[in-house]
C-alpha cells in the first residue's frame, strides 16, 4: 500500500478509476527521513498513465520541450507544469488550440514525445 508523507493510505485504484489528478502529486512525494523528501513526479505520471492510459498524460522532458516550444510560438496556455492538474490542462489547451480534439490524451502525449525525441535529442557528451 502507498502512503502519503504523513502516512495516510492512498486509495490508488479508486483514485485512478475516477481520474483524480491529485493522485500523481500524492504518489510522487516520498519521505526519505525526517528532514528529506524526494518528488518522483515523472515516475508518478508514468505509473498512473500505465494504469489508466486515457486519463493520465506522462510528464517527460521531451513532452515539456515540445509544449514549451509551441507555447512560446503561439501562447496557447498559461504554463505551469509541476502541478499535475495544471500540466494536464496545458496538454488539453494544446489539443484544443490546434484543433486536435479527435485525438485522446494518450495519442497527444505520444505525439509530443515523438516530436520531442526527434527535434530535441539528448546530447551525451
């Protein structure tokens, strides 16, 4: 069972079924010791996405680069990405602005990732 930082159990299956975006932020925060915690935000988005493909887009560096690029060009959304509810809304704004409503969140997310991987390759120097 997963626990929040204050040790309250998360009802993951129920939250996933409802598409509750708060679950991502709850899963991401892991307490290491009394003074240190880590935010596994990208992992949490991937976990939720793999459990509910159509409801949870994945936060990934390629996706962020493409969303940022298009937003710089066209100003389609107010840009905040480290809160999952706002991140998901940025993707929904992207889909709406570019008239891509026939595509689900998973398809949009996959497109953004592929474009990002092609246009913004990582350099391993």
